[in-house]
C-alpha cells in the first residue's frame, strides 16, 4: 500500500468520524472559527481559490498542503467536486502531516 492509498484511508476515516469539512466556504468559516487544524487544496483548484484559502490559513496559522486532485479528494470523501477539505481534529491532522512529509504512520 503506497502513501497515497494510506492518505485516502485517513481522509476517509476522518470523513466517517465527522472530523472533516469539505468545500471552500465551509473551510474558510471553519478556519476563522479555529475549528480546522489542517487544510488540503487540490492541485487543480482555481488560482483564485488557492490564494483565498492559503491567505486565510496563513492569517489563522493553519497548515495547508496542495496535493491530490479534485477527483482524488472527491473520491476519498465520497462527495463530488470538492477542491478544499479541512481536518478538524489534531490526531488526523498530525497523521496526514507525517504522511505528506514522508514520515511513516504506524498502525
């Protein structure tokens, strides 16, 4: 199992656990309310959306990663056409950060 498959699995678990927010507006609101610990932006999201979300994450000191595509994100959470997802729980956020940064997740 490669890291992308593991990443999809973690994102799927966060979705099922209710610890994930999907969509630009919902994520921006969650960032402002300090409910979101990590944001993933699709590589094929619009430049305007990327800038808007990255600026908001920087303002509120939230980790942001630009990985996966809209299709990959949508498939992993079971909702169509989602370019932005926010992780609301520290445990999931830390696991995703470790995976993205090349660290192996145990378990």
